[in-house]
C-alpha cells in the first residue's frame, strides 16, 4: 500500500518542510531555467519491507500511517537506515516529537504561520498546457509536491467514472513518484497515464495541466519552502478554447492524444 497524498501533506506540514534531525529546509530554490529540487524524503520509522531497519514492529495497516513516518533530508534518511542500532523506533519517535514541538513553538508567536503563497520568483500560469501524451504529465507529477484538479458537472455517469478514475490515478502517481527510480518504472508510469489520456480523447475530452510555483511559509521571516502544485483539469473539447503559447485562440481543430502537445488549453 502506498503512502496517501493526505498522509504526505500531514508529514510535510507537521515538519514545516524541514528535516526532523538537522532542521534544514528540504527543497532548494529553483533557477531561471530549472524547477526547485526536492531532497526531502518521507522516511518510515518501522520499515515496510520485512528485512528493512526496525521491521516487524507494526501491522501492515499501520506501516504507511503518518504516525510511522518522519520527514528527513536524504542524508539523514540514509543514516537512520544504515544505523538502526542507534536510530531505534523509540529514538526516531522522540526525534519526530521534539521537532514537531519545536515547529509548534514557532507558531505560538506567529499564529496561523503555515500557509501557501505564490512564489514571486516565478510567473503564475494562467493557461493550461494541453496534455496529449503521458510523458509531459509524468514530468509534471515528478516535479510537484501536491495536486489539485477540476472537472465539469452534469456529465453522464460513464464519463464521470472515467475522469474520476484518471484523477485518482494521477493522485496515486503523485504519491509514489519519489519511489520510482528505474527507467522501466518511469516508462510504465508514462504508459499508464497515456492509456487514460487516449480513453479520454476517444470520448472527446481534453486534459490541461500546469505546475504552479508556491511557497510554504511559516511566518517566522525565514525563506519559504518551495511547494510546487500540479493542477489538472478535464473538460469536454466542445467547451475548451485552444490557444497558442501566447494565448491567442488557435483556429484549427484541437489535437488528439496521438499528436504533439505544443498548444495550450484555456
């Protein structure tokens, strides 16, 4: 069972986007040509695999609970797994609790400190990129921390079921993207997304998406943590306005899922 999106949000918010051991922010700023780099990892206190560190102390239903997860930088994630004799389950629970208490103490002087705001370093997107292939959507998923969506009302049940199944798949891929490392795993994810895009195209639905660059700020005056948010929308082709990259309406028919996705969907 994968870690759910809700669980990931709880872990990151409780930790304030910081490693529970060194308390360093675990997302680097982006550059003028690259997205921010995320090196925070949701680490299991009790391992999921039977041969992993501190394994065998929890039932399967509790393994992926937020109570069994702690946010760490990649360096300290490796350390706790390499040194399970020192980093016992009890010690990690204590580290997590002390870090959460420290984060709450910051909030005592700045109530309501944790919130998402637009990152001024990036222009905020206003036009959805038309998605017709699995690869670009998968790349957006991998670069995002969280996910939001929109779909039309009043659809036939069969169409709504397909769209909801697609959006659930996007959320599932968001949950596990950080755990997929091999080329084959990434390619399988692209193919899974492509399958849904092709089915939606057959029913004359368009999929649009963009990544909104946000900052998670805590009111302490320190630099915010980059928090890229993926937005995905599904709309009937008859209701969408197809534009070029500058936002001008495109006169031709919208592309199908088998053609390159260079145009935009407003």
